[in-house]
C-alpha cells in the first residue's frame, strides 16, 4: 500500500497549483497527484479560451472578485518568471444598440467597484481603435490578457516536481475513498490493476466529477455539477488580426452567461465563442448526446428541470446557436460585421462544470466541502484558471 501526506485528485490547473503551493510550503511532504487521463489539463484547463480575466463581472468582495484580482497578478508574474507566452491586450466590452447602454453602464460601475479603472469609449473612439468593430459605445479593461493554461499547468507541475517528493500519476482513476481517524484510504484503478493508497489529507480538484467524489465519501452534497458545452470556432486566416483587443458583447442581464466573444489566441489566430449548451455527458465534446446512459445522470433530477425552466429563454437561445452556424455567425456579426458561417473553421469544444443547487439555482461563486482529512473544491467556476494560485492559497489556509 502506498503512503503519502497529500493526495490530490485531478491534474488540471487547480490541482497543479495546489501541488505547487504545497511543495513550496512543505518541500519534504510526500505529494501524489492522481489523474484518470494520460496527460495533464485534459479537460476544462486545456479547452478554454485562454483569457486572463481581470474581474469585470463579479460581485465586489466575493470569492470570484478577490481570487480573480489576485490571480491576474499571480498569472502574469508566473508567465514572466518562466517564459510562458502571454499578452495583456485588454478587453473591449461593446454595446451594439442603444438598448444595451444601460446594462453597459451598470457593468462599467461594477468594474469601478472592483478597482479595474475601466476607460469609457465613444462610438468614434472605438472605431479609431478597432476599425472592424461596430458599436454605439463601450469600455476598455486594460488588464485583461491571454495565455495558454495548459502550458501554465505543465509549468506548475514541473515546479512542484522539483521537490522530489511530488509525483503525478496518470491513468490512475479514483474508484472509492474511505475516511478514518488516521486519514483516507483511496482505491485507485491503474493500467496494472488496482492500488490502495493511504493519504493523511486528500484534496479533490476533479472539476465536473467533484460532486461524485464528495458523495462517494458519504458527505452531504447539496448541489450537482452540470456539463455546459462551450462550442468555439477558429476564424479563417484573414481574421487573424481582426482586432487589437478581446471583443466581448455587453451580456444580457437576463442570461446566465457572457455571450459569444472574439478572442485573440496565443499562436496568432482568432476564435469566436463559446456558447453554453447543457449537454448530456461530462465529456460529450463531440456532440450534444453522450455515448452512454450518462444523460440520465444529468437530466434525471428535478434541479435541472427547474434550472431549464428558470432560464428557458437562455436555453433556447444557446441551443439555437449550437444547431445553426448561421445563427452563431449572426451573434458575432452584430459587433464585427462581415463575419459569416463560411469563415468558421473547426475548433475544440469545452465542457464548463457548473454547480446547481437543489432548487435549480446556478451557484456562481466558489464552494468548498470539508471533513477532518479531506477538502473538496466543489465548485470552481470561471475564472478558476486565472484564479488557480489564489484558490490554492485558500485551500492551504483551510488545510493548516
């Protein structure tokens, strides 16, 4: 039986950040990271838009706001120290009609409350900065940037592994866990059979599987993780430099997500996306339908139907964008005229892990579930990638 001081479930960016911070704080501790995939950052971390968020949308004082502000600085600092590609190109949030101006001004005030020093721009100033963008007004958040979070994850795991006592074990899938007075016994499925591991502490960073692990331990879990598929398209080469900034529409206050945006990517190309469609499987990247009966797990509870009814307008809107590339292109052409579905190239989709409570309410902030020897990151919504190092610091503060 393997013994370790800390067992971390999941080698996405949050799990990697926890391993890194632990290795800094306790370099002699025996740390093991278990992941069911053959490599790190296989899911949310490696399938997002790569945006380094500044904290535009979040309630002042919330975990999201605090973690994002600290994470912005920490992410940029890490990129600078370890030669990871990044660029603080800024985010331009644009209103495409007079009807959106009130929501735009409210969002601008939220930025002021979060101490981001946004710059309000007129139609003429936007046209001067971004000739390809059509808007009646907008504002610029200069701190927002882009990077590659898979590169950051690999860097964090490499840094953690310099402690010699930290190892990442891929194709190691957690099957069961049992907490005792002395720690936690883990049953792990490996390519060579089953292993039993005893850990003094377990940190669950399994993303969309986090609630399943909480329940396997027998802990109270008053929420479920739902899979929202985010579909992206890469634009044809003539749009590689269509904008200097990231271009975001003013989000509809009645909708739970931010809308399809235009993103300059590390690598010199541009993507559009994502939408947010509730899908049938936690890894249903290729289609809306999973290949097994997992749709029963997603849709076989009252919470999801309460959620869909509450956001029925949004659900229909997002589903339409998934079924029609022409409609998807119209969403982008509202602020970037000329883009059509013929300009779309295939690009990887992502699955956003989103917690919902028993009443069908989306849980927008971070959520932790704890026991004597375990800490579960129950909900780590966007901007979790930006906020990974502050999240890790919060986890360590709860462990010690």
